[in-house]
């Protein structure tokens, strides 16, 4: 009599896969790594997620969803769009050393590291980056409409610069920049956003 496969928690498995792929990247993550992180046998992993690429695509989606929710949450609670964007930079710069988030952006890493055979993964990541940038542009547009920015302000241009700053903070965290220095860099970026305030 054969034992039944142990039931798995899909959310917990996807969380574990996302963190593992985020930290190690697609190519450096082995099936053995996934077995250990997900507490699942290879057959169970493939039965649940079809393939390593499919699991990575789901992990990318999860990363994007969480990043977008964090940005939107910041925009909801702050008294103004510019305050929200500045505070989001500050929070990014205060990530504890032991936090898995002290890694370069998973979306950027995927765009840079995907091979020709994984072009669909790079395209998926590009789409998510564009969606994040559009959310940032909408925040800058709201700031302009509220009079925080001059009428001539270009929300798309500001969003590109803002996304580049967030990416830079993630890279510096990944490189191991001491937390105090990372926080100081984030503070400089946040003050640049606040200095855009019209009048």
C-alpha cells in the first residue's frame, strides 16, 4: 500500500519559491533547492506547478503583486502623492539586513539574466516593470492635479527617474551597503521628491 502525497499549502509554497528565486535567480536555483524550500518532492512540484519555468512565472507574478500592493498602500495612507512617494523610498532604505527584500529587484534581475529560451519570462518582467512605472506616473499626475507639481511637470519622466531610484536602492541593498548608509541614500532621494513640491 502506497502512502498518499502530503497535502501542500500553495500560498506557502509560492512564497518560498518567490524568495528563493528572488535571492538566487532562475538559473542558480536547482531542483534540490526547490525541494528543500518548498518541502516537496520533485514529482509533487511538477504535479503542482508543471515546470520550473511555470513556477518561476508564478513567483514573478507574486513578486509584482506584492510590490504593487505596497506602493498602492503607501499612496492610500499618505496625506499627498509626493509624501507617499517619498515615504516609500524611505521604507525601502530601511530594510533590515536579515530581510529577504534586501535583494536587487526580481523583475530587473529577470530582464537582465533571461536567455533567449526564456524570452517570455523577460517579457513578463518587462510588463510588470511598465505597470509599476505607470502606477508611479499616475501618482505624479495626481500630485500635479492637486497643485503639488507645476502644470508643466511630466509624470512619465518623473516616474522613470523614481523607478530608477527604487531600483538603485535595491541594488545597493543587494551589494550589502550598511543599513545606515542605505537609509541615508534613501533619505536623499526622498528629499529630492519633496523638493519638487510647487510653491
